[in-house]
C-alpha cells in the first residue's frame, strides 16, 4: 500500500489497488482483534464485467471477480462483514427479465450480511420487492422507512447486530426520500421519516442499549449536495452523528479516492466512504481493536 495512516478512533488512508495488493501488513503485535468491512453500493444489476472496449470501465467489475476478492479477504480474516448501500436493482436486462431474483440470489451466494434499500430497489414497486425477498438470505436494514401499511411491513429492521470475535457490531440503514424519485404508485404507503432524527435515535440505541463496539450506517442519501438543494446527505449526517464510526454511502455514484473524515457533533472523527457504482470497486475498511477496545482504522478502495 502506498499510503497508510492510523489515527486513534477514526482516520484512514485509501488508494485504488488491484487484486495483487489485497494483503495488509499485520497489526497483531499492536492490537488484539481485527474486523474487516467490505462494501458495495449502486451495483445496479451489473453482474457481468464490462466489455474490453468499454469507454470508461473496460474489463472492470463483474460479480465473479467480486466473489474471488471476497473469498480471499475472508480467508485472510474470518471476522469480515460484507455490506451494500442500496440500488441493487435496475440497470441491465438481468433486472428487466428476472425482476431482482438473480441479484438477490447471487448476493446470497456471496454471503452478504446486510444491505439497505435505494430508490431503484422500488422500481418494481413494494410488491415486486416483496416478491424477491425469499431469495435474499441477508438482512435488509432501514431505520427511516415506515412500511406499516405495505406488504414489506415486518420484513426489514432498523438495525442488525453481528458478533465478531467477541465484539458487537451494529449496522443500521438510512434511505433517501422516495417522493420525486419513485412514483407514488410504486412505494404506496411507505412513510419517509427524517433521516437525521432516525440516525440519532438508532445510533443511541446501538451504543447505549445494545452496547455496540462498532456502529456502521448504510446510507442511500448521497454523498453531498449544493447548499441550495437542502437535501440530506452523508456529510451532514456524519456531522450530526454522535456514535456512528463509519458511514457507507450510495446514490450519488461518488468515486472517492479516500474515505472522507468528518467531525461529528462531539468533535470526534468518523469516516464517510462510497465506491462509485456498477461493482467497479469494493470498499474495504479494517478496524483494529486493542485490549481496551480502542480502535484504529485503515481504508482501501479495491478495483475489481
């Protein structure tokens, strides 16, 4: 790795590397526990690699390559979570033909742990999404969509807990407002709740009630918007947070060269990351915990 930085509790360095750059130097002499987070966003039904003559992403991406990468990382560290920040559906004929069945089946084969929902995951309506749920062998998390009066009621959770090597990891989801992006007839009676309020409520529960050692947000709000747009985004979400350690974003297809460090409302640094779109990159963030459960973190974006 060309650049590497460890700063108590938050800071990270990122570089774009190939598969040959996967192994990280061991921190076992300084830390006692190590958790790896792998993440994707806005894959948009891109299952195959891009063709060799593609103008922007020649020979890049593809689920088979991602599967090989994930397998290699899991062999390196069994304490690994694989997460997605939404817009799993829509973008290739695979979705048009299978309606999301193939995407969910393949994600399940890769053993994704959790995903949140993006606006395009409603492109076949709440009924179409509900029809594909039996194929999703991973958790769907969203804290600010209220599905009470829809068929999705009870099929998502605000957050999920994962125990890795004696550490408790909480993962929660925050979705974008569907009005203006999705036809009302598709999302029906789904109620959009304020993302900032639900973020604070959920992260407090994870920290103070569930006693999580690590808190991760899967957000589909978008990385950043112009001030005049006044739309919620990940950078603002981070600045308003108290206990979240990492925000994994989506929606704006933002290719970050390195994770962004943001001061939260308690002046603590947290990370915001997003790896573009179409499965071109897989994000990797490694958290190292010492015997007192203090953490350092290192972030990488891996081109597949």
